[in-house]
C-alpha cells in the first residue's frame, strides 16, 4: 500500500470540522501530498412560508460566504507549508456530492470531521459521515473534534 498523494478534506466550515482540516493539512505536509478542501452548501429541503421564495438567495449567499471562507483557509494552509492546496465549493446533498468527488479517481484519501452525535439527534439529522464511510470507494479518515478541557 502506498501513502496517499492526493487528499480530499471535507469541511462544513464549523469548529468541529476544523480538526479534520488540521489533520488533513498535517498529513499533506508530512507526505508531501496535494490537499483539496471541499465545502458543500446545502439549504434545507423545506423552507417554510415566504422563506421558500428566498431559497435561491439563501443558496447564493451561502455559496459566496463558503467561497470566501474556503479561499481564506487555502491561503492559511499554504502559509503553513501545504504547498499544493486548492479549495472547492459545491451545492447539493452533502453525502452525494462528497461521494461523487471521492469516487472521481482524483483522490487517494478522504478526511472528514464527525460531530459525534448519537441517539435521537443522529436519527433525526442523519449522519453524513456514516453514509460516506459506508459507500466511499477510497479510504476515509474521520476526525472528531478535541474534547473540551475538564474543569
């Protein structure tokens, strides 16, 4: 087995996914691998009342904000020594988009964060990470956020 040379890191730009970005960047530096960041914008399927008519505006605003944050993150990682770092913003159902990118043949490893939800929250919201791990065609490394310090 060869070490990965093309790493895809999925981020929802939250604090929880920051640990996955940092781990992916560490691997990219150590293995001299290319690193690609992916943010998937997804607006809830059901927008209530007048919000339904604002759906396109929500999507456009989220895509613009996602692009700004991904570009800033790419610049930061390049400053930290990740030589070949790119970023992408896509729209769609997160698990589907992630699986399509991971299965494109362009990547050797997928790194993504997991919120670690359980019980009703996981049942209600589903688990994107769980679906991706179950169906990905390449190895998937899931990274949990660090535990908060004990008081």
